[in-house]
C-alpha cells in the first residue's frame, strides 16, 4: 500500500477542530445529555470521558491549543489522541475518521505512523483560594453530619477520643452552608487548591440520594443558580471573578492531607481512597511523625504528577485499597514505577469479617473492630489490655470506678 502523503495528514490535522471532534463523540450538553460538551467562556467542558467523573470542571477543552486536558485523571492530548483513547481507534484509523469528517480523501491509503502530537494546553496560573475561606467553614462544625458521627458515633478509646478535635483541625475539615462536609485540598506548599464537598447521613455514610450531594469548591465558584431554568449555569460573567475566573486560572486537584507533608518530614505516606477514611485512620492511629494518612479521592487520581511531591522527597508510600479494588490498585501501583511504593491489603483481607461487606475499606474494618471491642470492666481486663501497667496497678491497689 502506498504511504499517505504527509501533506494530506497535515491538511487533516489542520482542518480538525478539537471541540468539533469531541462534540461529535460526546454530543452537546443538554437536559438529556449531562455528559455532553458545553461551551464556557472561551473554552468547553464536559464530564471527563476517561474517568468516573461526577461533576463538571475537571475536563477542559481548549480550542486555542486544539487540545483537551483532565485535571483529575491527567488525560490529555489533541484530536488524534482523543479518537485513539475514546473511540479506541488505531492511529491510521483516527486519521481516516478525521479525513471523512473533514471531507479529505484518504480512503484505501496506508497512513504513515510518524506523528508529532499537538502542543500541550497553554499554561495558565494555577488557582489558589484564600485561606480565610477555609477558616470560615471550620468555625462551626456542630451541624455537620459526618463530624457529629465521628464525635459521637464511634467507640473511640480514651487516647483516640482526645485526638478527634485535633485531627479535624489538622486536616482542615469544614462545613458548607448547604450541608456539605468540605475536605479542603491544600498542597505541599500550603496553598489552598480546592475542596471536595460531600453530603453525609447521620450514620456517617455518604448521602448519595440528597440533591447536589457532591461537588468541588472551584466548580461551585464558577457557577450561578439559574432560577428560571432551575439549573446551574457556568457562563461568564463568573459569580466570583476576583476569586476564580476559569478562563484565566487552572484548577489543581491534590491529595487530601498533602499540606501536612513538610511538617512531618520522615513519615511514611499511607494513601487511601476516601477522605473520610484518611481522617478516621489518623484519629485511630495518630502519630503523624511516623505515618501520615492521605486520601487520593479515587484510583484514577493517582498519577505520577500528583505523586511528585512525595517522590521528590523519597517518601515511602503505602497504598490501602478498598476490598473491591485490590486488583486494580495492584496494577496502578506497578504503573507508577516507584520502588518505595507498595500496597498493603492486610486490613481488608486478614482483618476483614463478613459483616464488613465486599466494598469495605480499611476504616470500615477498623471502626467495626473498635465498636465491637468490649469496654474494660474489671481490673483483670485492664491488666491484660495494658500489661505494662500491671505492676503499678498492683502496687497502688487501683480499682475501677463504678
Ligand atoms: Zn479524567
């Protein structure tokens, strides 16, 4: 087969517009197509088709750079990469697909494989939110469902209980006026990047039935409530242009707990999926000097880029997958090519019991063990639980206060 003339490929790539290609694959955004492409200012966005995306704001399409980028999972590229990744086409077939769409004849011609990708998205400053905004949400947690459950719904032991308030403060857990628990994301240099907003029920589980149960702070800051159409819109002018203008700043998603990195310089990083788990494990085990719990927010959020601050410091990293994600996390761990990164499934395999269920994460298992543990009711119990204290108990003839 004759090789297709490079000039024809160039002509096709010249004609192809990223927003038109993606629109053809995803459709346009509308009431019946929440996953479609939507114009916002000078750019477009959509729910990311490359990860399990729950709210718009991460996947951005740049007509100017003729490329796309997802700020959550890291997917990026130009028209050809999109077709290869999304439509699962080979490079020659992607060229043919484009030839057809733009009426440039490439039928029955072999396509040369050499291809230089389009340039990366134009760099924009990274969004940084003001710290007072974080502090305001931390001021009163008394009506927060998750916080109330953590304070009152778990049988913490004496030492753990004393750590509850400290950890809520250390991790900057906040409460939003619409009932969301806010997990602020502050990066390794102390800059507030965004916050994850989630609604919880009084029993400490996610309230996925609630309206508007999940969002990101940066996404909310660019949206208006359109009372007439009864939906969120995100066209300019943006409601808080002095805080966030999506046409001028790029969001950045980091790990929950990343800001603690430089304060605890020798700690092993223990990485879990959910923010709630990281927080509960920090309360249960404490000691940031040795072990620092962080949450990635989902497997697709673990990227080499996002691990960079940890890798640069040569940190030991241990991943703790949920019980139903062990195999996928093992694959991911290998893909990271970092020899100080390992995976520990002990809590969800060895400590696991039927009642934890197949979706159990490490926190579920630990909380179940805490809640099932019997209180120490006799001096004999105490001596077994804390053998180092036994001689002192005998010497002082201590009794349990009834
Ligand atoms: Zn994505």
